[in-house]
């Protein structure tokens, strides 16, 4: 049988990778920080390479660490589950997940049967209310948010990078009064999501279009309603390329030909201590694997 590293070293690595901190992982495993660091170093010696970027009060997985975590974490979770079943400790698991409605409808719900098939014991309560990050540990276990960045006190992972597009109904891009050039926006209504307030200015400035101002601006707190408004011809929406592609709405067209990087991304976030809870850990590892496949 092939020689394996000590299970304690593997457990230490997974905890540090998930929590991003030797101190937090040591507290979770009831070890001293030096003892935990020695276990991580033992695994690094075993695999013959460094697995983390070591920063002040933080441990950030490098590329090798990301790959190893993706391979080890499911095995560790399966081992824990096998022990729970054997000892009779298996029970219904419940995750309270806050998520933006558009991400849920376009990118999450159709994938959940895969998660249910792998973990039938995990049940997810979906919350689409506002201010999800502020409600972590106050009824919310984890959140998927649309933001520029997430405060460093939380465990956060970026789920995508996107382009900003101008999109509208086909009929707004046709006919004598069509919006054909960026200058035509001065007589158009621009639609902006409240979670991405700087989208239009970012697009305009990155495209080098000068001081173009829209005729009016209407704000939305629902991405799906914003897409519907654009499809109904109520204005030109500035949204992410993935929002447009995943809508599969034949009424919508892209305007102009500018590729502008968005300052906003979808993020997974939770309290660092929450990653030690099995429902959060199962969902997090599954979500990261899904993102890597994409």
C-alpha cells in the first residue's frame, strides 16, 4: 500500500485552507498555532512543495494548494460522513444561504440536483433579502453577493470576472430613433442595478467616450426585473455579459462593441468560523468545484 501523509497533517492543511488563518484553524482543532504550523509544514515536506503564500496573519492558498484542496477536501468530508454514519451521528443538515435572485435563477438552481445527489442530507434555505453580509451569523450561514470586494474579516472567494455590456430591446436598436452610438444615450433611459452603481461610469470611462451623460437613470434592486425592463424597451441596461448570455432572451441585443472589465464580481462569503460547520463546508467545496469546472 502506498505510503500516505499523517491524517493530522491533512486535517490541519484543510482547516487552514478553509479558514485562511493558522490562529483560527488552531482554535478549531484545539491546538497551539506552532503545533498546527508544524503539521502543515509536514504535509508540504511530504508533497515536496509549498502550498500557501504566507502573509501577515493570513495563509493564502497558492496554485498547488488550490489543486490539492480540491482533491483532498471531498475525501476528508467523505471520511467524516462515514464516521458519522458508523457511529450513528448522521443527521439532517441545513444551510441558510443568502443569494442574489439573478445568480440563483441563472447559475445556482439548475445545479442543486447535483449537490442533492451527492449530499442528500443537506437541505438549503434560500434567502434573497438585502444586506446579506450584515446578516451573517444572524440567521444567515453564508452568502453569494455582487460586490467590488468583501471585507477582509470575512472568508470570501471571488466566483467570476465579467465584462460590462450595454443591452436593450431589439426595437430600441432599430428604426429612425434607434440608439446606434454612445452619443445617442443622451436621449435614452439608462437602467442601473443598485448593487453596481458605478457600472455606467466605469463602462463610459474605460471605453474612452468622454463626458457622455444619459437622458435619465432608473435604478433596480432586482437583476431579473432589470432584464425584463430592458426587454420591454424601457431603457438601456448596463449589466454583466453573463447576465445577458444566461438570460437567453431573444428580445435583447447587445449595443456597441466595447469590452470593458467590470469592477464588480460575484463572491461567496461567510464568517471564518462558519467554514468549520459541515453544511457550510459541503456547500462551499461543491460551489468551488463547480466554479473551477466552468
